């Protein structure tokens, strides 16, 4: 299960419109010992958003949550390397008519590389690469 920015934000921001669903879903994933995957670019997006919108303390708590998940073997962190970068550039150029962030393009490249077809998040753009969003809202 790839965790996108929206999934992370839904569990840490209590005022997020998907907080209730996201929190319950995240707990279920943990209970089922589902392997979670995210990227350094996604985490950068989330930490920055938390810092600006909620505050430094919230961003700090999120970093601690991520570190705990990695240490506990629940979360796999994929770093955008040179090959993922170039695959993301190709995705970005391919979808010139779609408003995608470059982070989304790196996520698409990671999904394709790892063969992951489920995303914990709320961004409908993931449908472009055949990924299914979870939880269904």
C-alpha cells in the first residue's frame, strides 16, 4: 500500500475532511500488518504542509510517527533516485494536459516500478496509472 500525502494528512490533521475515515483506515492497515510504502518526496510535501498550515510541533510529531513506523518495520521509505527522477520526468511530459505535481509523477514512477496498485490517499490522479484509492469515500 503506497501512502500519498492525502493519506498522511488525513491521519494527522484533525480538521482534515477525511480525518475520521483516514484514521480508522490507517489503524486497520497497522492491525493487519500491511506493508506501507511512501517516498521522501511525499514526506517532504507532508512535513512542509504541516509546518505551514498547522505548525512546527505538528510537523515534528509527524516526523516521529514516520520514524517509529520505519523502525517498527511497518513503513518502507523509497528515496527518489536518478532513475526514478527520469521516469517521473517522462510521466510529467506524457501528461502535459493534466495538472500533476512533480511529486505525483515520482509517486507514479514508484508505483509502476514496485507493481503497487493501491494508494492510501484521495487524489483521483492516481487513476491515470490504474491505481485504486483507499479508503473508498
